[in-house]
C-alpha cells in the first residue's frame, strides 16, 4: 500500500463510535474443524507497539507442523482448538532501515503489502522514549505517553479512510498486532479482521482496539506497563476532482484552480486580498452517484494554515495530503 512518511501528530484524542466485525477462520480437514488459535498476551520483554493493517489474512501459524506433532488429537472428530504455542505461532519480522536517523525509520514487512502505525522504542534511547512511525494510508495520528511511579501508559491511534465496498460483501482489513523486543526487533502476528460492508455510507466510522498490560519488577517494586493501539476505519467516497477557490472578504472568487486528487502542491501562495480558501471535492459513491464535500480555511495570523485533501490508493485505501498556505502577509 503506502510508504513511510512524517505526519503532524495531534496530542489530543477524538471520541469515536463504531462497531467491530471479528472474523474467525475455520479450516476443514477429514470431517474435523480446527478453530483459529485464541489470542494470548505476550510475555517477557516484548511490547505491543502498533498494528500492521493488511487486506489479506496474515496466516503465520504453522498448521502443518502442529498437525504433524499432534495429529492424534484429530482422530476422535469434532472441533479442536489449537493453543498459541510459541513453537508454532509464526512471526513476520520487519526489516528496519535506520539510515535516516532516529525518529525516521523505514519499516517493511518483507513482501507483504499493508499500512502500519507504530509507537516504537529506539534501543539507543531511554526506554520511555517512543517515536511514531506510519505509512501514507494512516491519517489523524494521536499518541499518548503517561509516566507514573508505578508504571507507564503508552497509546497510539490512527484512522484509515476506506472506499465504500464495491460489492455486497464489501472489503476486509486485518489489524495485525505488532510487537518489539528488548533488542529492538519488530514483528507482526496474525490479527482479526474488520469488514467494510458494501452498503457502508460516507462518513461511517468503525474502530478496533488492541491493548496489553505487562507487569515487571524494578528494584523490588512491581510496576505495570500498558500499551493501547486503536485503529479507526472511516468510510469515504472516491475523490475525483478538487477545486480550490480563493475568496475575498466580499465572498468573490479571487482565483480558482482545479487539481486531480493527489496532485496538489506542497505549498500555495494566496493571492492579495484572499480572506479564505474554499476546498471543493467531487467524489463518487460505490453506486456511481456523484457527491460534493466542501471545507473552508480562513486566514489566521496566529497559526499555520493547511488544506487537507484526499486521493485513493490501492486496496481501497484513501490517503490524506496537506498543502501549506502562504497568505503572503
């Protein structure tokens, strides 16, 4: 899907309302059904630091090895639940490129395509120091750090804008938990899926949360570290055309420009006399119906101004871009 990028990080969270569809994978074999392993809390030094979102189920469990070693459990028929045994529970290790320096690592999970949002540790820094790493398909990132006498709380949340499903069953996205070892290695494990139904309307929001507590002892004192990861899925119709209208205080058009989604410049200079900019985005719903959304950006001498626009990526993901406004004043 997307590539690694920097984002402006917000320090205050939003409130979201939604629902989750958890998908359970069942494998049939000789009249028996094998239920997917139940998720188990990680132990030791491995920390939950984020999520790797994929369009396909991340099948890492060594089913063949488990059946080879425990085939006798299937002789009686019925349903057998396989435990999370580290011997069979696979991990997808990430390749980490640190050549661009601290806080700007490039992460890739082999040949698996997906979007990630991570609140990772840098082994060369204090363990309480975290850095936010994410790909283009993750927007509206929030991070939270709370250091206490009896432990610490870390959190990261982000939004994936998704196109409405093109078919009745829609599309499925899997939030795979990502962990980091004390040595700095990063790996993903299989997660559950969210299904975006074909009838999901523009603006619908669904959320899934991963959380984990680790209890440890420091100098004889028990402490607890809590890590929370929240992925929001927001439905958005496909952007087709973006029109920027620079308006004066009498609401007259000073300048108008039309862009294809994803092709706006990093910075625009407002014309003299511009009081605000109207961003108009033409979109297409799954049914083919055209709709228009509008956003207004006013001149404010006390803060920077950015225009937020969107364009569709592969796999049904919609990416946000930001264009800085130079008001020339």
